[in-house]
C-alpha cells in the first residue's frame, strides 16, 4: 500500500469513520440475516425495557458504533423513548436519578447493599498498603444517588 493510501486510512481511522462504517455494515448484515431467517416475535415488555436501558447507557457513554449494531440486533425502534416515559414504564421516579447519569447506573447502584462501598474499598486499601502505596480514599469513586 502506498504511503498516501496509508495516510488516508490512518486519517479515517483517527476520525472514527472506518469504525462507524464497519459498525453500519455489521448492522446491515444482521438485518439481512434476520430478515431471511424468520420474523421474530415481539419481545417481552421486560426485554424491551432492559434494551432501552442499555440503549440509554450506550448513548450516554458515546458507544455509537456498538449502539448501531445493538439497535438493529435487538429490533429496537428508531425513535428513543424519553427518559420520563422510560421511567414511567419502569415505575420509578426520574427525580431520584441525576439527569446526567443513565438510569441503568442509578438502578444498579441504588440496589447495592449499603456496606458494599466500604467492603470493596477495604480490599483495595489492603492491596495498596501491601504495595506500599498510601492514597486517600476518593469519595467520588462510587456514584452517590441517595441525594
């Protein structure tokens, strides 16, 4: 390959264009395969809600290439439900969750036992002491949604 071609490929890779094209091709391949095999039954309400939580999580974290494949593979509609609608469907109060945090984070962290934070940090502190590292505890490591 010529150096000019290599430069073009590197530029497209750095800008994320090649990754996006690859993700779109994969999504289209899933579409073709699914269309040829059989029509899937409508997913259960619970599956749809979990898939919507995953979609919101992926969008929030910028996993757009993975999202394009996931949306196609899970047969999610193109339109994304509002956070309010998703919260209503899950029977949760959206005011309990910060707007800048995916609902999936909030649901996962809200259901952790109260002592989980201290137990996980104790193990890390022990390893740090054994390694001779003395660091202050970072209070922001685990999202506090109890506010």
